């Protein structure tokens, strides 16, 4: 019960990582204010946590600054903010994207995080401090993990995390980021506009692919990210941690595939084979 007496605000809370994290905070004693544009998913989240009575939902579009302000006001002084809302954004290479899609992606994935921090900071400072966790992505550190606009926005979130940690240290506010790897949520199918049975079939296929995409041979789960976020938000466990990030990627970033997959030979293996060794 690390968060007893604390109030946590979670954006993008109606599904996936946000939902798992909201439930995690609630299970550990926090009062959770959950924001999302998905009112049906928000109602389901509240119903699931009804026995605990610790989650309240408020419709929130994080691309609208007034909605962010209203969500934080509903918390009546947040101790924790998890800036998590997001989607796949503009698809395509840099030579294919358009300005409207680019701006919309940045507004959702980067601007919203900056404004969340901006408006939470004075409220947290008035309470003597707090903890902010931002969802970046493994795509912030490499190419090929996500579309260009998404990856660029997440790289911005990663650097913003460091800048905000420096700016807010004087107010006893810690700021960190979590970088998910291949986590099976609806973000992939939503980006492609898939619904219903087709979405479910695609998610099953994604889970199979994910299980073989990194050294840890299983799909990443939203609960894996929720555990890392809870650690970073905890004053007890991470009170000396700020301005950094945690990769939760099943080892995807450890190196090229041949470094961890015995069935995928690298250059040195090929040379040895040629030499008959």
C-alpha cells in the first residue's frame, strides 16, 4: 500500500497501459483520477475498481489544454501524474507525411506531456512535492520500432523528462519516464482502424510476433509497464531517482538479434562457417 493517502492522475486510462496503471495505483491505496476520451472504457475501469472505490473517471482530451487543467483540478492537488495518453499518430516515412498529421501527432504525444507537467507542477509544489512519470517508448532510442512522427515525439518526451526534472527539483518534484518495448495493447490495431473480431485476431497475431521479438520470450503486458511506473512514482522506492528512464522491453534493446538468438547467426558466425570452424 505504497500510495495510501496519495492522489494519482492517469491519462489514457481507459485501456492498455493506462488502465493497468490506474488499477495498480488503486490497489496500492491511491485515489485515482482517470482521464481518457473513451467514456465507455472509462466506465468499465471504474466498475472494475468499484469494490475499492478509488477510481474516478473524467472525459479528457489531452490535446485540449482546458481538459488537462480540468482533470488536474478534479484531483484537488495531485501527488502523482502519469502522462500516458497516446496513439500511433501519423504513419509513413519522413518523405510521405503531411504537416497536419505531424502536428496532430506532436500535440497528442509531446505537447500534452509538456502541458500536463506545466499545470501539475504548481499544484504539486503547493503540496510539498510529487512525482511525474511520462510514457516515452523504445522508439525514442532507435529507428525501426515505430513510425517517424511517433518516434520523434517520444524522443522529445525522453528529453523533456530530463529538462523538467532539472526545472522542478527545487519544488521537490521528481520526473522520470518509462520506455515500453513491444507491449500488446490496442494501440497497434487502433492505428490501423481495426475493430471487433478482426482486431481480436490481429491482437492474437501481434502477441505471437511479440513473443519472439526479444530475449524474454513472451509478449509484453500492460502490467509490466504499470509495475515500473509504480516504482518510479513511489517515494519509498524511488525517492532518489529523477531525470532518468526505465526501459521495459524484454531485452529488445540489448543488441542485434544474433546477439541473443542462437538461430540467427551474425557476421562472425558466418565467417567462422566459411573458415570451416
